[in-house]
């Protein structure tokens, strides 16, 4: 079943969590890019929560890498939450591309928030 892309925002411990739900690809990439730019301008750190994403393509991976670079340039924190319940397809694309250590990816919300907070301190 196709689930359209959705991006929700919530604050956790002073950081912004952008949660991706459903399938994200080239069509949702511009909205996602804008969401990260706004989040990084307003918060000391951002967590990209992919635990409810059912699909991400290379365009979305590029957006995540761009957000990571933007966070570094602005001395902000950035982390990706994949979670143990993440869709296998999402986990596989991140693992196969070798991006897990680069993004960086975490399996728990606590670890992702801690990493984003430390990097943004």
C-alpha cells in the first residue's frame, strides 16, 4: 500500500525532531529540504526521525547529507533516528550506501537526541 509522504515537527529537549512518514522521494525532497533549513535556523540541533518512513530514495539521502553539512557549517547538531522498528527498505538503503556512520544513524531516540545536542553545543 502506498502511503503518501508526511513530515511532522516536534520539539524534544530543545531540539527539533522532523519525522518522515510514508514514502519520500524526489517529489517530497524540496519540502524536506526547506524543513531542514528552517529547523537548523531556529534550533541548536535537529533529528531526522525515519522510524515511520516506508521508503526513501537517493534524492532524500542527498537532502539528509545536505542537512548534515548545513548543520556542521552552522555549528548545529544533526542526527538520524532509524530505530529498531524502521522499515527494512529504509534501513537497507542507508546500510548499502554506507551512509550510516556518515549521517550519523542511531537506533534510539535518546541516542539521537544526545548526539544532536552534543554536536550543537
